[in-house]
C-alpha cells in the first residue's frame, strides 16, 4: 500500500518514447492544450493520495528473469475498496479473466512496461467504474472485440507503444465518455472509416508514429468535440479535401514528419479555432490557409519543407499572420534567386509584381 504512481497519460510525441520532436512552442507539447483542453480531459487525473485504496507494486516485487523483475499475476488479497492499481516494469505477461473480480470499485489500472500481448475479454467486466487504463509499452497484438463493452465510464485509454496492426471498431462502441485515446507508436497501416464515430466526447486522439499512408474520408466522423489530433511520423502522402470537416473544434493539429507533397486548397477552412499547426519535415512546396479573424495568431511550423517562395506564399504569410516556429529552418527551395532565403523574410519584402500575377509566380528582385 502507499502512494499511487500515475504516469503522464498526456505524454506527447516530444516527451514519449516515439522519438518525435517538434519546434512548436514547448508549452503546446508539454501540456496538450491550454485550460480549455485540460479542463476537458486533456491532462491525466491527479495522483491519488496515500491511504485511499491505491496499490503500487514496486519494480522489485516478484522473481527475476534476466535481471527484470517478474510478476505472474496481480497480488492476491486486494481490499474491495481498492480504486487504483499500478503494476509496471514487472514483466507481467498475462492476466486471468477473474483478476479484477476482487476490486469492483477500481477506477485506475496502470499496467505499462510489461509483456502483455492481449487482455481476456472478461477482464474489465467486474470494474464498470474504471476511468483510466494505461497499457503503454507492452506487446499487445490484438484485443477481443468486446474488451471494453462494460467500460462506459472510461475516460483515458492509452495503448501507446504496442504492436497493434489493425483497429477493431467494436472496441469503441461502448465508450461514450472517452476523452483521451492514445494509439501512438504501434504498427497501424490503415484506419477503418467511421471507427471513432461513437467517441462523441473525445478531446484528444494520438495516432503518431504508425504506418498510416492515408487518412480515409470519414476517418474522423463523429469527432465533433476533438481538440487535439496527432498524426506525426506516419507515411501520409496527401489528405482528402474534407479530412478535418467532421472535427471543427480542432485547436492543435500535428502533421510533421510525413511525406505530404501537397494539400487540398481549402482543407483547413473548417478549423476556425485552430491555434497550432505543425507541418514540419514534409515535402510541401505550397500551402493555403484561410485568413485569420480576431484572436490569437496561429502557431505554425513550416520548417524542413522545400517551399516555393512566390507571390502565393507571400500572400499567405500576410493574410494568416502566423507565428513561425523554427524560422531559421524554414527556407525557400525555389525560385533560384531566393533559394536558401528564410521564408519569414517574405512577409516584409516588397510586393512589386505580385498584384497582377498568378499564384506561385516569383516576384522580381531578391
């Protein structure tokens, strides 16, 4: 018994083991959103105080396998009043279907950094009040379709750092209160259209560090409350024109480290509340953003792309008035007379020759 250990369920790619980094202001990465998102479940629940039904299994409990502490099952004799269990770094490889029967009031279950490959279909049925499930850094290949059928109060589900190759839409059919879903650092190559549609309360969706080559139309259907979407470090080549239309509340959008060559002209038009857009380290030459209305400037990372610095990009910088992150690494690749110049310099350059020229044409002079 003792203090519960509550991992940072809000770990972002900059903090996690995925290896991703971002030049966007650190406050956007360390805290997934400001008070609006935090208040909606963008940050993990507070650690429980000592003596409040929390069980922490220290790393050294159990036997040892190659120097790694091992545990074959959850400890026996848990009080019925237990509301939080943390069993981490113990090489736990399996759980019995009845493992949680003794703790019907359980609200938090932290099982990160073990060797679990799946969960029994009936494991969570005895704990309908469960709010937090963290399976970070296990070996999960698949889960039974009805794993979460009794988990209607679940708010935070973290499956990051596992071996998932496909999503089962049935997992999400009974999670009306889910706020935070982290599927990062798996091996997902495709998303079933409409898979997330039942998640009407979801605020944060992390799909970073997977193998996604496309975001199918309808992938975000039903996510009208979504405020944070992380697609960093996938293999995206382009996006459908209405990709983000089902998620008009998006405020933080991370698309860095993909293979994007072009984006549909009006793809960001539905995102009136967008505060952060990270497009770093793609293959983009041009970009269109809707004009900004009153309110905070857009925090924008365009670094590591081969930008064509013509009239269209200059107009974008003036109309959107973004705050450019990593400006020193955001440079022109063309036309030849601007190659190597910082893109940020365009917003202050003379506009001669641009008024009557088409998009993408270079302006005269250096």
